[in-house]
């Protein structure tokens, strides 16, 4: 079995069209079909159901596909490892982040990585809440995710604290308490709150609920939205008030104001999460950079 046979198989399996697969591989369609037949003879199975109108994987083809993907993943890891041995890193790292909540932590990391390892590609995936980020890291869909602590225990996910921010409240500029230097959270018990959805497993939502319960009430939610910056925008529009971490104080949209909370602070703990099972040498290099530019706070 030759690597190019598997490459042809993967192309046809993903395109489910011999013409498109041939164009993707820059081959004529006839040599591609011959290569697939060679692979089928080698394995003693039929990999594709072919008709004049469609191409579909057979059960044998479906069984082979994840193993073929793994072959190419291992080859890529081998290339990365040989490059790393000589101090050269290249490859792709997929990073998930929430949005506005990471505006002080994501840019320093991406700038430092791009400066130190110009051949490393960072694929940034926005609007990734904590629960989703952890799930994607666990299944290998993300290499790294910005999350909030604490997390439910995971056999493979590792985390490191990178920032700790107290919660404050965002108010519309015409709110009765907008001019105050600090606010008692209990004074907002009758207000409507804008927050991230409970279903997405957001650390911001959980920290905000905890703060309200500590203040003696459960918040009345008037709007849920996954984009943290849109939370600020909806507050500016007068939809309600919101609890956010202090880092967003510098990016308030017009029509809103950030006010610290009086009393013992409730913190939002920011962390990065990755899988201990991820063998990528490029990820290890990025984690080392993160240790420098995003050290764990004392």
C-alpha cells in the first residue's frame, strides 16, 4: 500500500465525486480511478459504491476513512517533530475564545506566537463558551481554548489560570445608579439582566449567578446572548443590566458605563485549556509562549 493511494482515497471519500477529487489532487480522473482500484485490490474490498450519478462510501470505506486520516495526522506530527528538533516550528493551532472577555489575554498570546514562530498558523474560533471549548478540546476539534474556572473534572483536559478579574456591573448611562462610584448588587435585584445562556456553560453566567445569590436574590433574565460584546451593546440600548469582569471596563460602548461592586468581590477566573493527549509539538511551543506572556497570577 502506498501513501498516494490513501491520499486518493481520502480525496474521493471527502468529495464523494471523482471529478472534484481529481481536480483537488491535480490529476486526470482516469489515473485517480485506477489508483482507487489498486487500493481496493490490495485490501480485497470495495471502498465506494459508484453509479453514473453518485459516489458513496461502502461500510468498508467508512471503516477505513478514520484510519487514513490518522495516517496523515501522524505524518504531519512527524514533520513537525523533525522541524522542532532543529528549532523550527510550523503547523496550525486551533484556538477557541469567547470574544470581548478575552480582549486582554488573546492578543498578547497571538502577537507573541506570530513574532516568535512566523511559520505557525493560528486558527482563531470566536464565540466559544467554556463548556463548548472544553468539549472541543476533549475531542480534538480545538488545540487550545480560553475558558473560565472551575471546570468539571476531565480525564484529559488540563488548565492553567492566566487572569483573575472581579465582577462589576454594566449599566445604561441613564440608569439611576450610573453615576455612583460603586454599587451594591442587592440594589439591582429588581432590574432585568442580560447574560450568556445557561445552556452554553458560560463561566461568566455562573459567576454572575453566584454573585447575585450571595447578594440575596436570583437575577431576572430578560435577554440571553452568546456574544459578550453584544451583552454590553444591549445594556447600552437599555435592555437591562449585566454582570461582567472588570477587564471590559475599557471597551464600553457609548450609552453604557461600568461600575465596580461594593463588598467582597466575586472573581471570574480566566484560564487556558488543552488536552494532555494532544501530541502536537506546535501546541507545546504555543503553551511555552503562553507561560511567558500570560503568567499565572499570584
